[in-house]
């Protein structure tokens, strides 16, 4: 990060910060108040933050505490920093501290099991908190006391009611496209049956106004589609969420319908990170094909622990969860083994390869998009830190044999596989 004063020679620029390791990414972001700039260095689940006052940019300050496993996102208002923190890779909370005493922290929103704080948006008089609870989104807004008054807790929060009628939110694009001095929160999202929509939510009155909705040609009517949220049970008793969408009057729900089951479940990313809006699925829904998402462990849908339970020496949970979802859909007459197609890409392609080796008779068709199927050899030859944190280091015996037990190309055997479409790419 370099400091350059406009109008001066570039040779006079000063380096404020330089990463010490190539494995760390570096970002620079302004606070909502525009009074501070935050320099963040991050790798995997660890991130630490420096900051400087824009009126005195020559001095860079470190924002404690920092140690392995803590990731932080910082905002500023008045004489306080607001910090969204992921602690130890398991939980997330929101805390505040004085600008002039970073060690004097106050927890505003404490750790809660199976709740992940996705985003925090700070305003002059409000704070908005976007959370995922049991895989479902929730946005809560709180009024803040006047600048300078003590803030020990958040009280009287108001939950945004835009999502009440929607069981399956595909993705909230974020709540950061709002003005610091305003009381209006801009919320952009799409669901399994709704196209991209943008709402302005008044945090003073609780009234929301639709400002824009993506137009889908061809007489599209979202009321023609049904969304459902179901639960399958893994072998260890864990509930695995399944999101389902189909078109009314085009399906029989007697086991004769075709169904496309999608999964990912790696790096703490759920399918909400992928393009699952209604527009990209209409071509199959209007043909009477059911679309479903298996929210398997390894993603983040039920909190950070959901990710931890599907990585490293727990990675096989990702695959057995997906199989449990397929079995549930068959048993519940959404489809049968003869009309069930599965799909996943990249690390989700590893999921597809693994379940095909484990239970090929469950599926009729499999689609693998640029799949990571030679995971053992790939990590051995290209040991990226991100992959070592996710799968484990195969140079260690316990990880070598565990990864080998599910690595798709290492487990191919003589058995009746379903029809498989593999789509790949070349990166020069």
C-alpha cells in the first residue's frame, strides 16, 4: 500500500505497508464514514487489519487483537470502531471499541451456534446486521445512540420482513450499497422463484419499497413456481437442508418427475455463492423438471461449524450428506433413480465424482463442470495454502490416506456408472 500526494512526483511516494508472505491477499477499503482507510491482509480464515486517518495518512495503526483463526471486518462511526469478527473459525460476533483504545472492546452481538454474521452495514444513526440462521437469511436493524454517548448493547432491533414469504433465498447481494448519512437501507437479492430485486428499506418506519426488479421476457409470473424447504437426515443424525423449486401444474410429485440436484459444499461456500436465480433455471423448470440444492456440510449455510464439519478429516460428510439428500428426494417421490440428475462444479465436481464412486446406482445422469477430481496429486504438486487449510496436507500420512479414500480418480472401479457429462477448460 503506497501513499501518494496528488501533484507531487511519484518518486516521493511512501510505502505504508507491504505483506511479508505471498500467501496473503491485501485489500484497501474506506470506512462508511470516509474518515478512515482500512488495510487488510488475509489468507484462509485469518485476517488482520491496519488503519489510518485520512487526514493523517502518514501513520499506520494496527487494530488488535490478532492471532491465527481470527478474521475481522471493520467499520467506523464517531469515536468508535465496529468490528465483525470470525473467531477461531467457528463463530462470529459483532463488537465495538473506542478509536483511541482498541483494547477496550464491548461485545454487541455475541457468538451463537449455527448463526453466521454475513455482513454489517453502519450508518450515522443505525446499524444493519445480515445473518444466516439455519441457512435462512435475516436482516435486523438497530437504532444507535447519538455520537459520543456510550454503547454497551444493541436493543430494540427490527427484523426486515421482505423475506417472510420466501423459504429459499438464493442470494442476498449485500447491504453495502447504501449512504452513511441516510436512514434507507438498500437490499438486493433473488430467490429460487424470484428474479433479482432491489428494495429500499426505511429503518425508521420499517417500510420497504421495491425499486427495481429484473425483467424476464416470455410472460414470466413468479406465482407459477413453488419453493419448498426440506430436511434429510445424515447417518450421524445431522439435518441436511434441501431447497426445492418447481413449476405448478408441470409436475406430478409421484416419483415420475425428473429432478436436477445441485451441490457444492467446500471452502465455506454454500450454493448461495453460485448463480441459482430463477432466470438461469427457467428452461428446465418450464419443462417440468424439479431443481433442488443440497446444502451439505462444507458450506456455510448453518454457521461456521457447518464448514468445519465438512473439511479436513471431516470431508467425507460432504459426500454422505449429498447421498442422504438424494435418498430423501427419491423416498419422498420427487423423483426416482431413473430420473435423477446431479450437478456440481470445481470443488463441487469433486463432490460429484466422489458420490458416483460411492453410490452410482442412485443417479441416472451426472454433470461435472471443471471438476477437481485428482485432488490428491494436485495438492501434492501444487500445495496452495487455501487447499491445505481445506483438504489437509497430503504430505502428512493421516491426510494422505484420508484424501486418497475419496479422491475421485483414485477410487474409480469396475461398476455400472450413470451417464456422465464432464465439461472442462484450459487455463494458459
